[in-house]
C-alpha cells in the first residue's frame, strides 16, 4: 500500500514491503521518489532517512531534468515522430466517431491510430508499444537464455514505475518496462541481458556483471545511456 508525503520539495510516495530488510529510496525516471519501508519500520524514521538524503535526491532529479532537456520527451499528437527501438514511426491519428474500439497499425514507417476520440489516443498507442515490445523481449530473452542454458517460461511487459526490468529468481519470469521501446535498441538488449543474468545470480556481484558481459559485451555504454537519458523515455 502506498501513501504520499508532502514534506519535501519533490513528490514522495511511501510503500511498505514485507520483503524489505532495510529502508530504501528509489528515484524514478519520471521524477517521482519512492520510499520503501520494512513492514515494522516507523514512518518517522523513514522521513528522517529521506531528510538525510535530500541533497542526493535533488542532485539525481536535476540530472534527470538535464537529460530531458537534451532529449525532449515525445509529444503524442498527429504528425509526431515516435521512437521505436532505434527506429522512428510517424504517428497518424484518424478520429472515427463511429468506432467503438481503438485500433493501431504499423504501415510503411507510419503508426496509424484509428480511435473514436482524442482521449483514447494515449491508451491505444501504449497498448501497441506493449504488444510489440513483448515480442521483442520474448525473442531476446530466449536468445540469451539459450546462451546460459536456462529456460525462460514467461516474459511480461508492463508500465513499471520504478524499474526498467525485473527477474523472479524462483520462477524465471522476466518483466520489462514497455518504455524501453522508446530507447535505442541496444539499451533494450542490455536490460534484457541484465535480467536474464539475474536468473543465475540474484545479486549484483562481480559474477553477475561477468554474466551480463558474456551476454552483452558492450553493456557498459548502454547502461550509461539509460542512467543519463532514462528520464526522457516518456510519451506526453
């Protein structure tokens, strides 16, 4: 369960986790800050924890703002150029008032959204990205899975608020953030390698990073790109 705090010069949400062993702060790509508290930790301790790290949080948020200025977020409107795994799709919006369900199709470098009204555009486009991203991540995950000799039974793609990907070490289920489709394709490849490597190493030890390098030798530059420009992977 989440709660909101209004005590800081940035939005903060508080989440209690039965799995958390210590307090943690997540600075999300969208400028949101999440405080994770162990089940029995007091909110007062959490607030003090945030206050001690306020300057550090503001520094990260400023870096995100700078990245967005370098790489402006994409505005969702007719004629917009939408990034898609390193390629660009030209958005064409067709308002069809007699339509009951939205439909998005890709044709010759164009993304054509057939929608009943403008308010349906964002959902229709995000669903397209989720469906297409899932095919990408399934293929890339299975390719990397074969390299490490592990089966990957399930791949999910959703709108993740605090992560680019995750791995269930027990079930080998991988989950990815659909907004990775807005990044260059090499970034999505790195995140896939990262999560597949977690199947055999549940931590971020030297052995884990060695496994990532085995799957994706040039991962360091992709990781750096994501840290610098991840905040711009947004469609407004």
